[in-house]
C-alpha cells in the first residue's frame, strides 16, 4: 500500500467553490488542480494498476479526491464501508497530462464526489491537452 497522502488542499476546494459560482475561470482552476496532490481509487488489472471510471451518459467519469479521508468517506457512504480501497497518489498535472489521455476519450473528472464542493469537469480544452479535449459538438 502507498503511504498516506497529505490532508485536503484548501486552495483547490476554494477554487472549486469559486468555479461553481462563476468567480474563477477554468484556467485558474486548472492551475490550482495541477499543483494539488490527489488520491485516486485503483484496481488490479492484468498485473498492473487501473484507474476506476464510471459511465454517465456519453462520458466516462473518474472520481478523484483531495484526501484519503474524503475518499474513505465516499466509499463508506456508497455502501463499501468495510471494503479495502486501493489508491494512488498523484498530482493534478500527472492526472491531466498523463492519466486522462490514457483513458478512453471523453473521460472527465469528478472531484470529491459526495461533498458540498463536488465538481464535475468535462474533458475540455484548457483542462486536458487539446488533442484529447472534446468540443461542443462532442468530438
């Protein structure tokens, strides 16, 4: 198991709340996200590690958390309380530049699902590399 990640990142939580009320631009949020350590649930797959995504309509979503405690709370709340959850710690930059492009095109992020500041971010230009970003037409 990996070492415990640091506690919640107040700057990212504040940026998410500001973004949700149109008081923070996507590029500002992306900059804060890139500098933040995040926790991502993973599973064993073919002797490697896979990020866990969920399908919601035409997009797939990757749940990421600002702390191990928030991830554990989410999993307990979804009925997985006694299950052990494997996780990886990575920076937002690693997530946006390396992980999301390796997932199926159209995969977005849900940051801290189940919290009051939970925010879904689609795979759009300004957040993910342009070659992986979806346009308004969904391409």
